[in-house]
C-alpha cells in the first residue's frame, strides 16, 4: 500500500514579514483614531463640567442676598449642596476649574498648575514645656528639593530631618524656655513634580517654663478675684531645711510659697461675737483675735457659693465696713477645681492671746514689738495654736523670714511699700482678746480691732509644682507676671 504525501505546508518567512507590515500599517491608522476618540471624550466631559458649573453657580448666586466679588466660589457651592464636589479638569490635571464672580455674574474659568501649599504642625502642640519638638511639614502635593536648610528656627537647635514626597519631619531641641519658637519655610523652598514652586509656611510654639524654672522673687498669676487675675510674689521654695525646721507642716520639697503682691480687698478679721460664742465682753464688742475660728479664716478657705460661718457672721451690723456674706475665696468663681486642688494645706503656728488655750507653752506671751526688725522676738517659744489652712494671712515670723529678711526680694520695704493700705497678719496681740497684728502702710507692725473692715486682706498660700507650666512672660515684675497653668 502506497502512502500519500502530505501537501500542507506553513508560511514562508517572506509571507510572515508581509503580514507584519500589513499589521503595522493598520496600527498607524487605528491608534490616531483611538486617541482622537479619547480626546473627544475628555472634551465632552469638559464641556459638561463647564455647563454644570455655570448653571449651578447662577443658581447658587440667587440664594445669596448680596453677591460679593470672588475669585472662586466652588468651595461655597459644595458646602451649599449645589455640586457634590469640585470637578477635575479632564484634559490636563495640572489645571483646575474656578468660578469667578464679578458684579454678581458668575464665569467659569481655568486656573493653571497649583502651587503646593504647606502646613506645619508640632508634637507636642503649643504651649509646651517639652525639651524637644517634632515638626511635620505636609505639602499638598509631592515635592522635591526640600531639605533641612530650608527650615528656619528662631529658638532652638535643628536635629534629625527626614521624609520624602509630600511629608517631612524635623526634630528641634528647645532653648530659652519662656519664649516663643518660630518655624518658617520660605516660598519656593520645594518644587512639585509638575515644576511649580511651593508656597511659604510657618508656625510658632510657646516654650513654657515649669516650676523648676521659677526663682524666689518671681511674679505669677494664679486665680482671680472680682474677675481680675491675682498677681502673687514667690517668697519661698520649700527645701529640706525648711521641712526640718517646720516638722509636721504637710509640705513637700519644691512647694512654692505665694504672697499676694497687694491686698486684694478690705475685710474684717472677725465680726463682733455674741455670748453664744464668747463670754468676753471685748470680743462681743470688737470681735475675736483668735485666727483658728475667725471669719476671715473661714472665708479664705471656703469653696462655698455662700460661706457658712461657725461663729457670728460678718454682716453689716457686726463689722465696721465691708461685710462679706459672699462666695468663699476658693469658690469656683475665683479658682477652677484643678487649681484649688493644687493648693497645699499647711499646718503652722499662730500666736494666741492669754485668754485662749493653745498647743504649746501656755505661760509665755509673745513679746510685742512694732518694729519689723525685732517683731519676731520669742515667737518660737511663746503661746501658739497650730491650724491647717490652704489660704492665710502671714504670721509675724513668716513676714519676717520670707519677706522682710528675704535677700531674694528687691529690698526691705517690699513687705509694705506696695501694699497701698494696712493689711492683716494672723497673730493675736496677746495682752487683750480683740486686737490683731497688722502691717501699717508705713512699715510698723501694729494692731487693730478685729471687727475693723477697713484693713486689707493680703493672702498667702503654698502651691504644688506638680504638672505646673507657665507662659512666656518673664516673671520679673507684676506687669510681666507668669500665668500658671497645668498639664
């Protein structure tokens, strides 16, 4: 049997080349057709965008009582719901639509490539007492050419820098606490991938001080009275030596002793007593000089909206002037709950009259002397009573040690020169039961009737430094007092 030959054969090389030439020729015809089709679609989309923007813009302007001239109202149209979002220019993404308004007429136009904007943020945010801050530089589009040399830092030292594209970071080590750190980037510092120079950016951070930066003699603002910030003078920073000399005080190393820079008001030390509260006829006529249950103590330490008194209240008939059936000094009107909670209760001495029973030696009276240099006398061994207070007038010893004899204050007239008028201390005049020690505006440490409402109240307190921050003021004067805040 004979086998038949298979006469089928493949394409020759010449035939294949001919096919490829034909396909290439067809492609040169088809691709422009497809491109033209794509361009036509983009143009149709652009025409529709322009028509919609024009129509909706006129509708939006009809809702505006008095249209004002504007370079672009597209954001307002989005907010008002006339368009869902700003459309993208389909032909060239480097351009954007804008709806300009002139004389109440809207006109759709195209803007050229947009310069990248820059937002600078800080961590932590302002104000801060941190030792360093990380700044983040966020451009609205990826950029090139941005480096550490493009960043200006007014206060501090530049550290690690990094990033790419649209986001960069820089760490700055802080210096000169109490000032403001300013970060700047000039226009043109970077270039977008479309070749457009970036816009400028800047930010600032207040570098707060902390309690560690406070020195004795500084002025601070803490709390208010009659809606006015109270300016205090720092007259002591508690150290271990102070604690050793005042055992059982309840204080801590670092607590700040504040003394109002001037009297904040005029009030009686104590109202006339009744027989219910005192058998002494002088106290019934002139008030009591015992700090431990005085009206002034209860008012200064009260957080109540209306102060409750345990003895006769300081109403108009019970004091010579300035009755004070009012909100307590520590009420929320003057101090936030956080601020009031930072005041440290202190246990300390007050001198007692011979009528009263105290905690120490009952036989020895505190020797009276009106001269400030010798006012302390036998304070440490005389009759006294311990009381626990958050706010208090100074004792004669506290006045002498922390104000008059304080080398960190300006001079030895500080205790009276800016007082403006007499102000109470909290010690009794021991020879009778209604006189209270006070500072005259000329300097002597004299006495006055407890019920005299014309004397000034110049409070003192101890403040915890924990979590305390301060603004950028210098603290060098009352006008530059640092404002106390809390982390």
